[in-house]
């Protein structure tokens, strides 16, 4: 079974997004990428694992538990198009 990808938008309060992003990155090996973003949210975190219960725990126990995380919004990605990440390619057209 392919890994599930969850994307969590994070609003930071009382610290810099960089400080929170560094702490989150070091808090779980399930966190694949952390992006600093502009707009309503401060960070975008990509979590990947085949078990949804495991990645739910990453959101609750690592991201939301951080004292400088004020709010989160999480979405599930179930299909990838393109070859941005190794191992993924466009679906066959044949």
C-alpha cells in the first residue's frame, strides 16, 4: 500500500516560523517536508506514512502539542500527479 500524505497548515504564535519548523522537523521522522508559506498560515507540513492512525498521532502529539502552534488545518492527499517526488510518475495513458 502506498503511503498516505497529510498536509497540515500551521499558524504560529509567540515564536518564529523557523524556530517552530525546526522543532517540528526534529520531532518526528514521519514529517517529510516543512515549508514556510505566506498568507493566512505560517507553515505547511507534509507527513507521510502508510498507517493513518500513525500520522494522526504525528499531528496530535508532535504538531498540535508544540507550545507555539496556535492552530492547524489538515488535509489528506490521496493521489499525486507528476514526478515531483522519487518513485512517482504520471499514470500510464495506455
